[in-house]
C-alpha cells in the first residue's frame, strides 16, 4: 500500500488554454468600464457647463435671438396684411417657437435638452460642423507628433546625462508645466 500513489486534487491554477480567454475578458471589461466612466464624466462636466452658462440666461438669449431672426424674416415675408393681424400672427409664431425650443420649460429640464443638443452638435453652425473633423485630425496628429518627438528627445537625453541640452531642458521644463 505504500507503493500506491494517492490521487492528487486538480490544481487551482488554470491551464494555459484558459489564461488568454480570461485575460481578454478582463481587458475587455476594463475597457468597457473605463469608456463608460469617461462618458459619464464627460456628460456630467458638459451638464455642469450648460448650467453655469445658463445661470445668466445666456443660452436662453441665444435661442431667443434665433427666434427673433426667424420672426424678422417672417415679418418681411408677410405682405398685404393689416398691421394688427400681422403682429398677432408674429406673436403667435413667437410663442410656438418658444414652446418648440423649450424656453417655457423648467430650468433643469431646459439644461438637459441643451446638454443633448450640445452632445449631438445640434447647436453648432454648418461651418463649425464642416470644420470639426479637420480640426480633430489636425489636433490629433499634432499630439501624436508631440508625443513621439518628446519620447525620442527624452530617450536621447537620458543617454547623455548632464549635457548642455539636458540642462537647458531641465531649466525650461517649468514653462511647459502650466495647466493645459
């Protein structure tokens, strides 16, 4: 009986075929959670910005200016109608536009509406919407260029400790540490 081997319990360590699947699942979960948190923080930050911007009624004024310009074009279009009837029609149109834009809703509900409009870029003009992808491409490529050039420069300077260029970079580095 001493010659018999006792059965060993299965090891708690997963085999090599199980590790990659767990790693991929963990990485995917991390990316999803991180992206969700970034989205929530971005939304919260934009919502607070909308609330702060509208505390003085600035966004309300933007929409009222839009309504005023629409009403002015409507007034130029209405011809051959008595003045009282024209004024009543324009005032009725103004009330309908204010309802459509949500200017008569409670403050926080208006802010949620403008948050959605800001996130879907409904508040921007066609020129800005057209230039936005080009701006993102330009800024993204400049950040990539800055990252790789700074990495190469730092690797170069790490190999030549104490050189004049390294001392100059150390002296000038506080200038670039301002909040960006």
